[in-house]
């Protein structure tokens, strides 16, 4: 039996984890459990409850989405059960030990490794596996154990327009935008494309955009049909967050920018000239 930890059962990353687990199951049953935590989120409380389920059911492997929370919970479980854990996996070959491939160093390399110990504790790299909608697994809710951490307050973020994580098109700006005011041309293009606005870590560090807009290893991981970057060099940490994009269009005045190595479409030029020109052409084709 393969056990899936369901952080949010309606989430796309959970469905990807279920698909990954099903490929590992080789015909064995797949079960999913979620943790009902009155404290809101207690990593050690969730891990204690999950560890008990593992002891009781003895699954061959435990699979979870590669989110910050699921990685944290499974790391606690690994410590409690004295087992190794492999994060950000993209494929696995059953056997003793398991042979797996996972993303390392912010996506700059793929590691092939063997994982010893049973059960195997694995998290799935976001958007590395396509979710199969035909695979459905009911989620059993279990109560969290008392934990040492509790949520003291929730601050809701307000996002205008399209959600960054769910957008089909994302337009992001980097240090090359130059200022917070410079994002006006990015927002204009995003509005025309019904897209979400994103940014690089350099932009949030400068205070030009909130952290909720950041795309990257320490920000939001996205998988749009089209990702347009403007003035972004292509640092490893940023590229780790947009690996799921189907097509990448890069606009940068530096023809040596590393992002061009990953781009499907490359535009070498000043974004403050190129982006308004694209917006103007879109308006022209729409007769506006």
C-alpha cells in the first residue's frame, strides 16, 4: 500500500502526488490521509498523527506534495521514525532500495540516488508530474496530535485580478524594470492578456512588489501556458519556480542573460520599449 499525505485535497499539487503514488504502487492500493488540525497548522502535531498512521498501516511508501508545509511535516515524520526522506522527486523506480531522480540546488541539477529504509518518505517536485484526472482517491481525515506550534493569527492577502499560482499566463518583471513605477507597463500587458503579474526576488527585496508576487524557489511555483519575463536575468532560484511553464518568452537587453538558454522565444531589447510595443500591437489586433 502507498500512503499519500493530503495537505489540501482540492489542490493541483495533491493530485500530482496521487498520480506519482499510483505509478509507484504497481497495482497495490493507494490511500490518502489529511490532518484535521484545530491549531490551524502545527507541523509536529500533524507529523505525530501521520507517523502513527504509518506505524499502524505499514505502507511501502509515503508520498506528499512538494510544498513547504508537506516537506516540513514529512521531515518531522522522518525524524520521529528514524528514516531518510527524499524531497522534490520527479521519478522513482521500485526496488530495494528505491532508485529515484530528484531536483537539487534550486533546479540547477538532477540527482539520481538510492533510498534505503522502509517505508520510503517522498515529496513530489511541484509540476514535475502531470496530474491524471482519472485517478481518484478518497481522503480520510485524521485528528492532529497536540503540537508545540499553533497559528496565532492569519493575515489574508489581497490579490487584484488573476491568481499567480492558477494563471494561464504570467508576466513577470525583474531588476531591469528599474522601479516600482516601472511595473506600470508590466501591469498593462498583463491586463490585456488576462494574466497575473509576477516578479523576481530582487524586486521584492527592493520593496517594489510584495512577496506574494514573487516567482521562484522561495516564492510561488507556477505552471502557466505562457510565462513572459521582463528584465529577469534567469537566476537558478527563479528558474526553479517557473519550470512548469509550457512556453517561456524572455525580454532582456543583455543578450548574454542566462534566461535565454531556457527561453522558447527571446527578445533582446529594452523592456520599456518592447513591452509597450507588444501592448500596442495587441490593442491594434483587437481594434482598440
